[in-house]
């Protein structure tokens, strides 16, 4: 196999695996709070305590994946265009 066809095959495999991941699990952990839904603070003694709710994910700890967001947007545009 030439290096170009090998690179194309690798990119195709990565793309198909990401598409299947977005289809199976459209939501991933929030990047800011790492899926906890809130920040972690420490008090003066060094003990961990709950901080403020995450504003990015509205304290759910989940976010929609980029691939799923693009699919939803394309499906909405197609649906609105065919009515």
C-alpha cells in the first residue's frame, strides 16, 4: 500500500468511528467541569467542597458532541428546506 492510500484509510477509519460514537452516545462530558456539573473548591483546612454550578453545561455535566451538533444542524436545514 502506498503511504497516501494508507493515510486515506486511516482517516476514513477515524471518521467512521467518530460518526458511530456520535450515533451511539450523542452527549459527552463537559470540558469545563469534567462531567461533575460543578466546580470543586477547597476550604481553609484543605478539604474539598462543592463549588458553583457550571455555567457552560447548566450543571448537567453533559454537552452535545460536535459531530452530533453538525448532524442536527444539517438535518434541521434539510427538514426546513423540504417543507
